[in-house]
């Protein structure tokens, strides 16, 4: 077990190798620093500069926090690594009140075009992390194997991941492993509910999880509007009622970029409030039977999302 400092020297030494195909630095107690470090900077530089590296194994270390986030983000634009193993780390653990680093994988899955195998075994991922990962998997076209064994994502997390594969018409995931994931981590905040989307929302857009909630609602809005009868054609964005960003009126985006992501047109920060309704023409004032939904609750309906695919080919 070499630790961070010794490993930096080794990585700097091999970074200039022209035909470097694989890096295996598992089980070395790496990640002693929560914040960015020379180790992560060196690894990130290799990922950005290499044109030959195919496999990266960082399993059985202590990678977490900002350092893990920066490593994940370095994978977004990498065009060579096809196999990544970061199992048995701490990517799902929040540090100093920040979101878990694992949530950043949502962006990697949306933008990386070459990753084929990702192993996140035993990283303390919860249902919220699974929701964000599922959002990225929904548009990914390269991944073939995704392993999340030993993470307490619970039944909600399992459903998110299965649903994402069902929604991805161009995806290629054939190997999804979710063994020993039935346990859940107790949380005061409500878990995202895909069967209840209507209601009031207050989303902090700098928070990745809450931003993904917005993206999901934009997807629901797009599908419902495009599938509405011609005689009752609804305009895209109509399901967002009284939307305000930092107190000013906000108009939902109408288009996605080349990677299938919604283009907000601004740096995603600030508080966004609105009421979401699947039938915006009805009276929007809450009636006696209306129930105020907790912050961050999402809905779904049979007319919007297809039924879950059979899980007989997946390991659970």
C-alpha cells in the first residue's frame, strides 16, 4: 500500500509512456485527502492527455469528496478509457455538506462516448445517487456493463436504473448487476417518487440532484405535449405554472443539445419555484383534496413512461 505521495511519483513516471494501455493502482489507500490533491491532478492530466489508455482500476481505495468529483469530471472528455473500476471506494459519501461525488457520473454518462464498463460496487450509493445516475444512463449510447452491487439504493434506486434502460432506445447495456442493494440509508428528505409528479416545487439549481429533478420534469413535459391530441395540442413548457427563477419569471427551455441534455441557457444556480401539473387547464388553486408534496418530489404517469422492462436478464 503506497499511499498518495508515493503513487504521484509513479504516475508521473508512466504518464509519458506512449503506449500505456492499463493503469491498476487498486488497494493502495489512495484518497487520503478529501479535497483536490496532487494525486488527482496527475490522474486527471493523464486522462486528458492520453490517446492509448483503455483500462483504469482504482478499486479498494478511499476516494471521496472533491478529489473524487474532479477525477470523475476528467472522464467526461476522455476518449480512450473503456473500462473503469472504482469499486470499494466512498463515491456515495457526502463530505462537508456537499453532494456525493457519485452524482457527477450523471454528467459523464451523458457526455462520454467511449466508456463500456463501469464498476461502482460498494460505494455507499443511495437512492438519490441512483436517480442521478439513471438520468445519465437514459441517454448513454456506449455503456455495456454497469455494476452497483453492494450499494444501499433500495427498491426505489433499482427502479430508477431499470427504468432508465427501458427509456434508452439507443442504449447497449447488457450487463446490469444490482446484488445486495435492497438495504436503504435512512434519510429525512423524501425519496424521489416517480408515480407522483404534480405539485409545488422549490429547487436549488446549484444542487445536482435537484437540477436532475428539473430535467426529468422537462422530459415529462416534452412527452406529454408532443403526445397530446391535435385538437387539444399543448405547448411545450405549459405544464410549468407560475415558474420563477430567483423571483423573476422563467420560461422552460424548448430544445436539447447534441448530447440530449436540456440547455438552460444560464449557469445553473438560484432557486426555481413553480407548480407542475399534468393538466394545466384545470383550476390551479389547491382544492381541499390537494396535498402539498415535499420538496423534490417527482411524478410520472403511464402515458408518459413505458412500463418497466423485465428484470429476468439482470442480476439483483
